[in-house]
């Protein structure tokens, strides 16, 4: 599954924006690993991503924004 954090970055024609998106994924990586050691956190993250994706597919901008902020 393509995570919402990555949507569009692979097709971005501007190298600067692609690099910025890449950095945004890499920098918090150590914190994500620690976070997923918490019981139930991995499933919660998948559920949060699903809510974001479903909102995008439904073209519900407000819900997608809310779900992204909650995540």
C-alpha cells in the first residue's frame, strides 16, 4: 500500500520537492520504530492511514485533512 505521506512525491517533477518529501520520511524514522513498540500502535497507525485514504478516495477534503491532522 502506498502511504498517504508518499502520495504524489514519486511523480513530482521538481527534484527539490522530491528530496524534501524524502527527508520528511527519513528524519522521524527512529521515532517511528520506537513508537511501534507500544502495544496496539501499529494497528492504530494502519487504521489512521486507512481513514486518510478512504477520505481521499471519497474526495472529502475536510475529512482527509482532519484524518491527517489526527494521525
